[in-house]
C-alpha cells in the first residue's frame, strides 16, 4: 500500500506541475509572450505524459486483478483529468489571445 501511495504522489506531483505550466502559459500569452507560452505548453505536456504513464501502470495492474483502488488513486486520477483539461484550455486561450492581438484589441 505504501508503494501505491508513493506512485500516486508521483502522479499528483507530475500533473500538478503540468497544470502549473499550463496556467503560466496562459499568463504569458495574455502578456503577449507567445513563444514563452508555447514553451510552457510543451514543458507541461512532458510532465503530463510522465503522470499519464505512471497512471497507465495502475490501469494495467487493475486489468490483471492486482490493484485495490483507494482514495489516493482516485485523487491522482482527478488531478490527471484536471491537468488534461487545463492543457486543452491553455492552448485555446493562447490562440484566442493571439487572435485578439492580431485584430488590435490588446
């Protein structure tokens, strides 16, 4: 159980960092720094993939009948889904900010 909790914390940490990168990317885009925003999106994707791969290990264990789901895993999955949503929205926000700037509104 301790090993599972540690792996869940690794997922939470990785996807939390991804989400932070995505949020920072939105702020950079709002400030007009689109190159930095795109770099942060790419950095966030790397962290998200790291967390996602760790989650896939749990899915495989569950499929083999070797996993008991606990609240910490549910929390890790919630954080994973939240980071994925933030990533999608961050990309859209950057696009919107670029469009607004190109039209001279910002």
